[in-house]
């Protein structure tokens, strides 16, 4: 898969997290296990896709926190029961919208 295809897939997963959480406040988000799990799954997918990118591509685009995206995936997959939901909410509401903008510039 090319870097461009991977970035496009990443944009799809970002868009899903935004659609699932649209119109919700933090408490509503926490109170909906299906939405939380859907968003977590999409963030895991983002981390998986990062591993498919060419290392040189990532080096030439240091504005994107590739290691943090991948690191969050590892944290969630290996320690799901201890997810910090406040951090998850911050990622979805603050980090993902910015990531979308940066990824669009690459696609």
C-alpha cells in the first residue's frame, strides 16, 4: 500500500471518530460504551496504519506525531482495561481534528 493510500485510510478512521462523537459532550461520550469502543477501534487502526508508512515519509513529515499515534495504539491494545477516558476524549476532540488537517495536506 502506498503512503498516499495509507494517509487516505487514516483520514477515513479520523472522520469516523468525529462522526461517532459529534454532538456529544464528555459525559454523554463516557456513557455510551458502543461509541467509546468504536472510537477506540478507529484510533487503534490509525496506529496500525502508521506502521505501514515508509519511515522516510514519516521523517519528511515530522509535524505529525507518528510515534504518539503508534504509541497510543500499543497502550490501548495491551492495556485496554486501564484506558484514561479523559485522555481519550481529549484525543478525539482536540488532537484528531488537527490531525485531519495535517493529513489532508499530505493526500
